[in-house]
């Protein structure tokens, strides 16, 4: 089936939604989001939300099936999530502030339905080492069944997940950010105070299409644009491929993307400050349909301007 789809942006207009992570399950397109509070002056976010659509035009609000209070060890900053399905269970990965370490940590909740209810799977963080780097987890289950989790700001970390999806197989590794791989010098080689236009910043989205792997991410510091790197392997080496969504036209100094095919169409999800009263701390999910170039690279994608 091929559904022509043109979402009206922002796609959710009843509250501020951020950091979209799409997932397709059983003929339905889900988006997992954060939630900026009205009048916020920082990312003091308390809950995650879920929306779904069967036609990319009409959206169902499934409310907030997961919030900070569902993690006994967390107390703030319900930042960029992603939910993936495996063996009939739905694993909801989130970054939040840890009361245990004082840094950001990665948590994972599990549910039997894509819209919850979800429960903290471990009663403890999946990863918590006291660092503020631990944000924006992205998870992909590869064709051979091996699942990977990437995350981080300003470093990029990754680990293999066991089949249970709630424990690591082996150690956490750091991705080497070379100019060839990510468009800017390694963090330790950067000159203090110098802004590198193409540097990886945060919000990775890890995926495979055909035999190519993609890391798509917010880049450039503040304000952020979206760039990407590609590899023949799920763990690199990565090749910097350039921008997907350049600066401008979003009214938000952050951007954060998720990419998904649905019913024969490809969709690029991101956020803007374009809902009335919105801005950098009042963001809203938007979606652009796009077509990959024949070689699997991305075209430039511009945000909806009006
Ligand atoms: O929404 C809070 C933070 O802003 C996310 O973790 C980042 O990716 C940026 O969008």
C-alpha cells in the first residue's frame, strides 16, 4: 500500500513536543517525544509522550505512558527517547538526571504495547557513570539480531545490547570523532573557544538501510543543524557525509531527528519552535517526507517555513 502523506507541521499542536523518535509497528507510525512545559526557561522536562498515525495526517494522542516519577532513581530532565520492539516487547530508552550519580543516565522501561504502560525494566539505570554526556540514546536491532545502542553529547558512545535488551554485551566504547568521520577534529584536538561548524553535538539516530549504516545527529554546537555519517559496519569506521537539514527556518537552537520508512515513503522527523508561543524551550515535532538519493545518501531537507 502506498499512502500519499503530507503532514501539517507541527504535527502535534496541542502541547509542545520534542526530540521525535519514530517507530513503525503493525501498520502504524508511532512517534515518541519529550515534552517542553509551557513557559519553560530550560529543558526542565518531566515526561515522555506517544502519538500515532495510520496515514501521517491524522494523529492520535496516547498521552504520557512514561515519566520521571516512573524511575525511582531519577529526578529531572526527561530528554530524548527512543522505543524499539523486540520479541513482542517494547523497550523505551530514555536519558534522565540520576539521583544516584548526579549526572545524566540512560534508563530503559519495558511494556507489552507500543503505547504502554511501561515500567522501569531494571529498577536502576542501564548506564550511569556520573557523566553529563549520557543523553539521547538510539537503538537499532540489526538483521543478525545484534542490537546496538549509541548515545552522547559531546562524545559519542556505543555498546552492544544483549538479546534481553536491558543489559550490555561487553563494554561501552567511545567513537573516535575524526575529521573524516564527523567533519571536525577530535574533541581533545579542538582549540578552546573555537566553533567547528560541522562538529557532532548530540541527538544521534542510528539506523541501517540496505547494507549501509547511518549515524544522523545534531551538529555545529549552538545553534544546531542536522548532519550525518555513514559506514559499512554498525560500529564504524564512519565517513562524514555532510548536512541533511541546514541551519535556519526552525526557530529553535536545538534540532533532533529520527528517520523512518512507512508505507513506501521516507520520513524525516525533527523539531522546531514554530507552534505559537514556542521557541528554543517550547519545541514541536515536525515531519518532512523525502526521497533518498539513488546511492542511499540523503537529499538536503528544509523545514516547513510557514
Ligand atoms: O530535549 C532536551 C535536549 O535538547 C535533547 O536531549 C537534545 O537532543 C536537545 O534536543
